[in-house]
C-alpha cells in the first residue's frame, strides 16, 4: 500500500510543504509528527485509516524533511506550526479535520484545537498529554537534570557539535534506540547525548534498516537546525493564552514504557486525571509494553484505537 501514498508540494504561508496523502473519504485525518520523525512515521496509520474510509494526510513540518526552511528558523516557535496547520487545511479546502499528534506534534495540535476549535473535529495524541508551551511547561514537567537531552539541546550550538561528529543516519539510529527505552536518557557531565549510544544494541525489531534509511535521507535534506529550534529552543516561548481548554473529543494513547512518564509530575498529571482540567472530554488508553514510539512498535493496536475513536465522532 505504500506505493499508493501520493506526494505533493503545497504552498502554505509562503513556504512549500511536502504533503503525503492516501484515501478519498469525506472525513480527513491530519497527522503531526514529532522528532526525530517525519511524515513517514505515520505510514502504518495512514494506510489503516484510509482503508477505514478516511482521507489521511501527513506532512513534513516547515524546516523538516522535504518541506521548505523558513528564512529565520531561530525566530520560530510552536505557534508558527499552528498557523501552518490551519493554513494547510485552507490550502486543501478542508473546513474541519481530525488531528493526530505524536511527541511534540501534540503541542501545536492541542493549540490549534484550543484557538481554532471550529476547524478540528477531534484530536488524538500519543506520548504527550496537553501541555501549554511557556515557562509553566518547563517548570512543571521539564525540570530534569542538566544532562537530560532537552536541557542539552536547548543550549545553542551544543547539539550541533554533538550531532556533527556523526553521519545523519547514525544520529537518527542513536536517538531511536535511546528513546525506545523506558528510562530518560541523561548524560554525565563529561558526556554528550550521542555518547550514551551503545553500538552493540540493535535497532528496535519494529524499525528496519529501510525505515532508518528513509528517515536519514529526509534529515540529510533538512538537517537539524529547525528541529532544534522547534520544539526544543522555543518550548518556553509564552503562549500569550490563559485559561486554555480543549473542549472537543480527545484521546490520549500512552505506552506504559514511555520514558515521558518519568518527567517530573507527568505520570501523576496523566493518571490522576488532572490533565482533564484542560481537556474535559478526554479518554486515556494505556498500552502496557508501549514505548515512546508505540505507533510504530504496535501499529495494529494503535490503528484500532484511532479508528474506533474516529468512527465515534461526527464532523
């Protein structure tokens, strides 16, 4: 079915975006990738929801993969991606869509839903619950040791020097292998994040050499400049929003072996239901052996959950 996915360039906000699409249903599902991912991370889900009668769209965010780089990446924040999501819907003449966001893709997904609820029929996120970017997100859930990858990557020049020691393919392999574990990757004072990688550890069984080559080819095109800015170096940019609520139907899928659970206060925020203060109509599903990449690790299970959720909603 991969060969049935069609690729095009769509101009949004003055930038050409790489858009992948399959299916011709009247209801549209737009997939939002995280890092070190790209549109391709959604291959299993796109094919599945298209087979279930939906139109599936995944795109490379600006500055990622085959999408165009903005002129000044260092000035960008998560809010540029909100404008991009809405702009893509406009460019494709889609009045309302379902959003599915993984990792940091969940954040502009939730923001789009909060700011433009009339454009979103429902939202599904994987690995990241509702979090409003800004100082409070950093204080609440991202206060991790100085050797934590987000702390390191927020420091200008540090990740560039660390990644630059290796081919792009090795960087992607290292991150996928490290971040598939249930522990938060933390470097010692005399280490960089890439030094944590153990070359004797094979790729996860659900991630092939072919998959790795596809990711690497896309990041070789874009590099990491934009990815380090959005999300990492702009996560504390103030949203300028208060009393934000996501009131539409929502689903959070969490792998119980996802290292994100180890972020300060994160597990309690999710399991206690405190997240529902911001997302009242939220269903939470836990997948016992799921990792941070649960949608690639266990695609059949995740596809089933996504389609069951979509089929319950009207648009």
